[in-house]
């Protein structure tokens, strides 16, 4: 039997032609989690020294509440351990239009989940500079350090 060859997709540009992003005014802004280092867990139980953490990113939006990451559940980390994401763990993703490059602060809260009350470990604002490329930043709280990747670039989508 003979084999059929299937071609997936087609080239949409002529040879030497590329999309002109200089006329584009749309930016893709991404904040991704790289790692979390926990040195001290504020647990009441001395037996299980595991912290359950989640993020609230964004602030008041369309649905009048903060954007929670992960949506359900928590990131569980034992004391003196590091959580490293195997892939980019996206905390914030936004497509925005702007005539010129600007800076937009994105509020981020890291919370530790408890049975009675969720404690805020730290609350900060991460500045996203439109069209600046990729940079890494370390956010620190009491007994915890979070490394995030901030990326902003022009896009035609």
C-alpha cells in the first residue's frame, strides 16, 4: 500500500515577507511563576510543616473579584523546600492596546490557606513595561521568596 502525505497548514507569507509589527499597537503581557522558596511555614500543627499557598492576581476586574491562581486547590510546599514549575505557570495573561509604550502595575497577593482565615504572606505590585521583552524578578515576603518572569511584547493577534 502506498502512504499518503498530509501537509499541515500552509505558509501565508511570500518568500522574504514577514509580519510588520511596527504598525501594531497590541501587546501581550504575561506574568509566570518560576519558583517558590519557603523557609518558614506559619502552621499551628508542628507535625505537618506544609504550607498551602495560592495567588490573587489582578485586582478588581469584570467579575468584581480577584483572579485566583490556581482556580481550585493550592500549591503545597513543605518548610525549607522549593517548588519549581516544570513549565511556565501563568499567573497573569493580558492582551492590551496602547498607542505608545507605557507601564502598568499589576497587583499580586500571595496567600496561605488556613482552616479559619487565609493569611496574606505579601502584597505587591509588579510593573509591566509594554514592549520591554522578558525580565525576571524576585518577590519576597516573610519567610518566602517567589521568582516570577515578566514578559511583554508586541503581537499582531
